[in-house]
């Protein structure tokens, strides 16, 4: 029995490891507990405004809507019986949620120590998810409040640029362009913050479709044309003739490619080279974007995908940025079943490899 429970706890840890949202964690935990206890149903209860409310139910939420005689905090390990229902305490910071199982096999509940470990694993995963959701709610509110004045500033700057308030001198026109450029930077940050919070809380919603990588790359290059030409870079595009279609969210794929190309352009001295190559490798399409830029040290590569981190290299610090784009890029790619890798060395440029699954039948 002890060996079986050890295997069960390992399974629970694996099932919770990659989940981000509190609802998904509760559902996975309930499915695991009900399966191992052979129960009829399961639910999470939390004390709110003096009554126990069902946070999540596996099957029938209404059967849990009653006043349960449960302590708001539990010190005793293991399960507590209440008629046909047994409850396990799930400790959270400052409170306790109770995981209930309807009509469990009582023999499966005997190992109080193992079930306390299970409650702790669930509580840690749930607490981390709730923290992420609190942070996400704050970010969403902050971004919303930022967008209102940003839209106004951008609108008035556009009117000034069009001469709606009278002709502008050359210095005034340059100042207006600086305002517009910085508003665009802030808008990009706001969008990245929202995407990052969606990824972190498991609320990212993709519009997956079958698209051609060639089409996505060409559209990205068109959008990036001004940035690349402004730095006098040479771009080489090498696409396999039999390149299959991929499964991806179209707009987000173009956003990903734009971020990678933007980094290649910004961190490559003027007049550099950017090579884009796409081939099929197994059941995926591999897109490589290689530049002749400043490169990245081994130490910095280890932290490239850390949110809000930026290298201390002065050449990197010269380029405006917030250290969030690559974290968002990797999160989006993983959500689409893809991956990103970076190979680089100081002074020898950088190669970014993006993999996306091929569409079936192409």
C-alpha cells in the first residue's frame, strides 16, 4: 500500500507541475483524488462570508451547496468523515480549503501521512496559481489604466503631425515623432504584459489554424521592412520548396517572428546580415533566424527567457527594452506546441531556432 501511494503521489506531482490556473489545478487534483479513492464525486470548498462555497466540483456542484461542519483551519492530518463525505485539508496562506470526496473507499484513506503530503502538494500548486492570478488582475487593471492616456496622447500627436493645429517647424515635427515612437514602445510593453499574464495564469486563448510558414515570414518581413532598411541590413531568405503547412495562431506567430527579427536587427551593427531559413525536420517545421550581431555570452544565454531580465552588457543596454519579449515568445510557442532555442557567442552573432508542428496531411 505504501508503495502504491508513493507512485500515486509522484503521479499527482506530475499532473500539477505544468498547470498555471487555479481552476485547472483544482480539476486535476479532484480527478486524481477521486480516481485513487474510488469516490463518486469531489469538490473544493472555501469559507466565504460565513458559509462554505464550492470553488470547483468534478461532476455535480449543487450537491456541495450546504453548510458543512468544518473548521476554517485544520491542524489534524488526514481525512475527516462527515457521513458519506470525507474531507482533506488543503493548507493555503492564511486559510484552508477543504477537498471533499463523496462515498470514497475508506481503506484508501488510511495513510494519513501520505494524504497530508498530497494536501501539501495541492496547496503549494494552488497557492502559486492564486498568486499568479492576483498579479494578473493587477497587471490587467494597470494596462487598462495605461491605455486610456496612451490612446489620447497618440491621437493628439497624430493630429499635430497632420498639421491640424497649424504647421510645424522641423524641430517640432521631430519632437512629435519622438512622442509617437515612445507611445508605440509603451503600447508594445502593455501588450506583452497582457500576454505574459495570460500565459502565466493559463488564460491564453489561441486561434489555431493551418497556415504557411512562408506566408507568415513574408508578412513579417513586410512589417519589419522599415526597421531593417533603416539599419541597412541585408536579408537572405532561404525556404525549402516542399515546406509543409504549420498549425499556429496566425497573428501570434507573426508577433513571434517580428520579435525575433526585431532583436536581430537591433543587436546587429548597421550593414549586417540576417539570414532566414526554413526546412522540415521530422514532424515539425524549423525556422532559423541568424544574424551577424554582437552575440550573447554563455552566462547571459542561461537567463534569456527570464521575465524582465536584461543583460548588463553596455551594448545591450544601449537598446531600449523591458526584458519581457523572449519570455512571451517562448510562452506563446509552447502554447502552440512549438519551441525556441538560441545559439550564440560574443562577437559571432546569434542563431534562433523556432520549431512548430506540421499540419497533418501536409
